[in-house]
């Protein structure tokens, strides 16, 4: 009912569950001159959400045994999680906090930008990856030619307000895709997310 797309695949032969959340907040939604803003957002969004500060949020995911990752792409920020199926409801509650009530703390912007910068500098040791970024940039018009990793020249332009505006504009049900697979009950998942 909220406008998100929900896909659920029950798998009775497993004890686990996998969650994939695709939020339309990738590189193509960044403001001009701030390539890397969505990569910074992918980092900041899990540094506290709902009633939890960064440490508490990460501790809660860890206590549930959730293996997770956040990846920035062109169209989407992708959140992936693997866990025991019995912990799915609590895990979905934590992701609801991340998607709807992230803190995006201003004092964490610097460390998030430094993390993106380190990733970009590491690309210097990966010529194949550098070529792919350059081919895409030269083959597609802006914003489709932007690198999801950002660019060193535009990282200094990213501000907390810009990242918060990106979050506010893009973290919404419309266009979000939620995929759940494993030992799950589709009706229960639908009811919890409605």
C-alpha cells in the first residue's frame, strides 16, 4: 500500500533468510558537482537510526547475526543482509529505522568522506576498474556517466545538508524494491512491512 515493491520467495529447505533493499538514491540522484554524495550517504545512513546511535545500531545487527552490506550504484543504494530466518522481524525493524529515521550525524561526515576517498585512491592499484569508470564517463551523458564511487575532485563539495537533502528526497517507498527469500512466510512479511 505504501508504494514499495515487495518480492518474497519462501524456501522451506533452508533455515536462513536473505533481504535485499534497493532504494532509488544512487549516483544519478546526486546534485551536480557532488559526485560521491550517494556513496557518503551509503556510509552515513547506518551510523545511527531511530532510537539507536551508531554503536547501538551496529551492535543490534551483530547480536542478530546479520551479515550485511551497503553498496552504492547508479540507480539504487543497495542494502543486503543474510541471517537466520527467526531474526527476520527484528532485522526488518532495524532496517525500517535506517530507511525512515537515519540520524546522518554531521560529525560523521568527515570520516564517511575519508572512507570514500580511500576507496577512490585504492582504485589507483586497479587499472581495469579505472578504465571501466572512464569508458562509462565517456559513453554516457551526465548523470549516467558518473562513477558510483565518486570523484576526488568533487568530494570536497559534499556537505551534511546535501547528504540530508538526498536522503529526504530519495528514501521513500515509491521506487523502493524489497526482496526477501528463505524460510519466511510471505503474509507475515507483507503484514510487517505494510
